[in-house]
C-alpha cells in the first residue's frame, strides 16, 4: 500500500491552497438549534470555488506536477464535482484536463466542467468501466490519472476542510462533540478525520452515506472492504463510488466512530432545511450529513455538532422537487 | 434634522457587533466573471444571522438601551427582515419586542419574527398606516420606536456591510470600481456608502431599486424627496418603503453616483443566477443589485464590481417560480 498522508500533509496543503480555495463559512441558525436541542454548525462547501470541496484536493495534486504535465495533460473520472475541481485547478495551472463522466451526470456538472476548459468524455455508468476508459487514455498520453479520492494529495487537500472546521468552531467558542461528513469514496472523511483527530482529539467523527450505498459503514463494521450492489440507485449522484478506497479506508478504519445512513426522502428534507435555515443551495450528496442530524440518526441533544454540506451543484428541476416538501 | 452618523460611528458599530453579526462571505464565480466580462463580487448577507443584514443595525441600536428597556420593551414596524433583526437582537439583549408587520408579508418572515420571541401585530399595508399603529404602541408603553432605516444607529450598523466589503475586496486583491446596493428606505446604502467613501474613495456607489419603487433615484435626480405611488406593486417585499428617510437621503444625496432600476423579471432571473453560480438563496428585494448587473444596467466591462445580496428570506413557492426560468 502507498504511504498514507499525515497531519503535516494537510497543513502543507492548506498553505498551497491559500489564495485559491476559500475558507468557507461555518453557519449556524439559532431557531434550528432551538428546535433540535443542540448547537449545529454547518460547513458550507457549496460556497467553495466550483461549488464543492473538490477543488481542494484537485489543486493540491495538480499544482505539484512538473512542466511535462502541460504537454501530457491530466486525466480523471468523476460524476461531476471532482470533474469541476480538476477542470478548474488544471485551468489555474494552465494544464489540459480530460474528464470521463457518466452520461447521466447532472447537466450542470457536465456544462461547468466543459466551461472550465476540460475535455469531457461521457460513458454509460451501468455498462462501462470508467476506470478502464480513463486508464487507457492516461496510458496512451503518458498523463497522470487523478483518483477522485484514493490518492495521497487528494486526501490531504480535502483534509483542509476538517482543519478549518476545528479552527472556525474555536472562533465561535464551540467545543465539538461530533463532526459528520458525507462519504462516497472517503477522500473528504479520511482527510478531515486526520485533521480533526490531531486538532480536536475528543471530537467523534462519523460518516453519512445514502442507505443503499453503505459500503464504508459495512467495511468499518466487518473489517474488510465491502462493495455496493451494482443495481442500487440513489439521488446522491456524488456518493455512488462502488467501494471505499484503499488509502481512505485505511485511515477511516482507524479514526471514524461509525456510519449513519439516510434515505432519499431524508436527503430531500435536508435540502429544504438548508434552504430555509441557512439560505444555502445543497445538492443531494452534499446534504447527507445534515440529513442524518435532522432525521435523528445520532443523539445530538445538548451536544455541539458540525455537519459538512459538501457541495451545491444541483439541477434547478431537482431543487424545485426538494422545495415541494416545504 | 438629527445628527448624521460618520465613519467613526460605523467602526464603533463594527466593534459592538463582534461575536453577534457574522462577517459574511464575499463570493465570486469564475465562469460568471468570464460571461460578464468583469470581476463580480457578491456580498452574501443571506448568510447573516436572521437571513439578512438587518441584525447589524438592530443590534447596534438595541444593545445601547438602558435597563428601563427591559420593562418597556421596544417597538418597530417592518415588512419582515428588520422585524427578524429586531426580534433576534432584542432576544439576545433580553428585551421584549413588538413588531408591526403587513398581513401580506411572507409567512416565513412572520413565523421567524415570532420564533425569535417577538409579539407580532399585523396590519393592512394598503389601508392602514404602520407608522401610526407603531407610534401609538410606543407612546402607550413609553417604549423606544426603532425606525427600520431612518436612524443614526441603524444606519451606522448597516454601514458595517460596506466596511467589510472594502476589507474583503482588498484581501482578494480586488480594486473596486463600483459597489451596487439594494435600496428601500436607504439604511444599507447610506451606511455602506459612508464606509466606502472613507475606505475606498475612488469607488462609485450606486443603489438598485425595483422599477416602480424608484423614490430614491428620483429624489437624487430632482434634489427633493420623492414618493412612490401607493398603488404600485413589486415582488421585492423588502424594498417597498414609500419615500427615502431624512437621514438616509441626506447621506445618499452626497455620496451616491446614481440609481439603477430593475423589473420583476430581471429580479427573478437574478435569483436563478444566484442559485446557479453562488449556491445562495436570495430573496427578491435582496437580488436587485445583482439583477442590475446581469441585465446590463451599468457598463461593467473590464471592471471590478461588488453587488450586495442583502437577504434570503424567501418562500419556497416563490423560489420555485424563480427556478422555472432556468
């Protein structure tokens, strides 16, 4: 197995990201706190450049590449947020990017990835292997293939979210009992849990997953890498990775307190709550941690909890559906 | 005329607001910048406590009251954002608040004002005078009547938005050519223009108004206080003040570069753009400055512009309508 990143790699990524990624707000609503009987802090990554946390890891990776990358470019595969992060980071670094995306990815994500200057190659999520398509492209061009989560620099970059949460909680005199993190392949949760374990060791870190994409929860509980059933569906298009990464799992296994599962309906309700209480547009996959709090998957009474809202790249039509529940 | 606030009163308000009001984000989207041919910075006051900038002025006023206010309480009238600001500020200061609100104010605004512990008295916007109702209540109780805009401390408090914009623009190496500010009674624009004139004297400050509520623009152009026609309608419920305030106009007359007018349709399009590019929920009245940029009311080519999005307290049903244009 490759080397795992450490706390120092996250602070190093934070230095590199200065002036590129934003230190997004940690939001709080007094009325919602009263309703829930806890203090709930929301890390608002929809406000990040490209509308999700993914620019953090992507820039941390791409900005380290040597001059030859300007010729070979970079290749990646992604359902949309990592795609935009890589496209924007590559554009900033003046490196060509090619992104393999599922043809049923949200139009907004495909359009934005192209708008950031990347070449987009579409594939069928249920019939083709994005890994194989991307690997062939990378091999043909001699280009680095950037994993969307299972990579040293990607994990370290995403870990800056955890670093900021602990700093920002301290600024508002909050002592964090728990942090809940949306989990697909585990890049955000592994990086952030490394930062949180170092800076706030008494804080428990949980992941939240869509209920039929509970590969990380099951892997944590069984001690071996579990896969999701290929036929499962969820509205959380950002969290459909088939299995945890080797690196992300190795970290998460040591540091996580457990996994929380939410249904599509609970995700929809959380998107509506983010609209109402935080004036924040959150996409389905970005809302699973908030959903786990609002639907009572963790006893939060009297506690101080941070939930990461990891992205906001949602189609207007889907957002309108979420508002119907209001 | 009463004394006008100065720059020192705004920095004093900023000190007082520390730990209460948030320093909301100054957002930017690279794709939108490219599309508009300018650098556009959005001051995101929907992310403020109570969902709009109004807590700034309200807390700056209420936190200065003597102990007798705990008995008399405070009285105000407002279409909803100032109502929530006063209710929350009074709750923080442990002072009772009574708010006179139009019966057709958004349900969300009325509910939240009550949720912050205020007594709400509804009136008919088109038949009754909210000033008279509130003045009688205040006189009966010996309570301070808090103007929603035409007050020394309210103006100074709202001016902290302008103070932050100049600071935050400097942090991202932006030299502001212009700042555009939503305008109802003029509290936000007068306070912010005082701060901007002091800290960034070369920056032009414009107000944006709904096209049939152009009282400030006409007042600036004629040199005398103009009124809006009582029968006019706009979706911008937060910007329906009948005429500029005496204090706010006295400041705006000296400092503003002019007024920009937008239609309801342009406001709706701006709400949709805030959703798409900034992942921010903006209410109609909060979106007029952004609308003026997107609809080309100012030549922004090659310039750096800040637009204040002043609030995000919008009903789900109205927001869904805005997303239909996407």
